[in-house]
C-alpha cells in the first residue's frame, strides 16, 4: 500500500521552543521536529513558514497559512500545521472560514512542553496530527492530547495541563484509544463544491466581555475609532442590561449605524438563546445577532471574515444564521454539515 504523502508547515510555538535569555523562544526547525518524532508510516515533506510564539500570530499570518494550504492542497494527501497553543483555536477557526470546502484534512497541533524536553507531549501530538491528516475526512481540525476536534469548535481551556483543548459545545470528531482513531459518530460531510481561497479579513472588530457596571458608551468610542463590528460575551443565554446603563439601546443604535453586534455567552458550555429572557429578547428586537452555540473564537473570526467579504449588517445577520463549516448548531444534527 502506498504511503500517504503529507506536508508539515511549521509556524513556531512551544513545540519548537528552546530556552533563551528572554524565556522560551521558537527556534527548532521542522526537520528537527521530524527527527525527534521517529519513524512514521508516511512520506512527509517540511516547510518552515514562520518562527513565532502564537501570541504574535495575527491576521497577516493567518492569510499566509491559508495561501500555503490552498497552494499545496492538490499535492498532498493531508497537511499538518505546528502552532503555538495560545491562539491556535483562533487560527483553526479562521482557516475553516477562509478555506471552505477544503478537499484534504488539515490538522493543527502543538504542545504544552517543548519537543526537546524529557516530559514533552509534542511527540504524541505530532503523531496524532499526522495520523489524522492521513485518515480523517477533509476538513480543518485541531488535534491535541488524543482528541481530534473540528477546528471551528476547539477552545483552549487549560494553561499547563496536557488536556489543554476541548471541543466544548459538540463532541470531538474522534478520540484515540487502544483501538486507534475512534470516531464519535459526528463526522464531517465531504465537500460538494470546489475549495476557494477567501482570505480577505476586516481586522477592526472587538470582542467585549460584559460585566456589571460596564459603560455601553465605551462601544461608541470603539466605533468612533474605526471599529466595524462587535462581539459581546453576554450573560448566560445572552442577557444584557437595559436599566441605568442601557446597553440594549446602544446596541440598537449601533445596528442602525451599520455596525453588526453579535451576542454570545460567557458560559463555556452550551448555547446562547436571546429568546428566553426579557434581557435577551429586547436585545434581539434591537437587532442584536445571536451566535447560537458558537465559540467566542469562532464568532469573532467569522465576523472578521464576513466583513472582509464586504457584507453589511443584513448580510452578517444572514451569515450568522448559516452553518458554513460546522461552527454552529442551528437544528438538530446540523453541526455535522460542512
């Protein structure tokens, strides 16, 4: 049987870091990562495209990664991207939107401990990522600690433990056991359209966590300084205050000004539902857009992507009521549709 041909794109991160006078710093090249990985049953090429801590990964780097994947997708059976953990969930989300209908598996991974340290988790994570890139259906994934998650559903939930990522609102695509890769029954549907690179982004957006006493006038200051869209992490199912500091009225005004405002939940698990309580219904009546059960990482990147495609408020509203890449559950079973 012919070995799968895979590509490793390296971007830096803890997995490639070494100790320096200023702390851990990405320095290891992809060839070194593969050497420490040991034998694997795949033919693997390597390209080092970045050497950054993921805190420094920004939209320009997302666009570079997307272009590399789009360019190489017809030459390989799968692609692995090694990446720092801090912003990897944002990267896996935005790549999902920029590379819709991707026709090969693309798997992001990293580690909590550098690969050259004795107790590293990097080797297991890399092996998992290559296995996923060789065997999973086409989609963007994040693979970590024996779990394979859809890229638009992954969230970093721990800073030091090895189980740093979770698929918090739906099950992971697969878990690894002694039986190998075991699918949970929630598998992506193969793409039916050609993949297109849509990497235009609007970076002038904001993600705001609501707290008691938040002054909604600050939203005007953001907009007056060029903010084109806002995601608000509201309370519970999406509640927002409307007495004294009337956030609901400000949201309505911003919507009328052409600024989309997305309502998501501060709660890590389960969905937002603006229809349940008065504090949510009033916001909905003013035009607030529900993110349903999307992660905050997916909501903000979907907003950046939608605005980058030139969509106005009505277009963004429609966009957030569509399931593009498995990022949202609108009806039972809908989240499996890619």
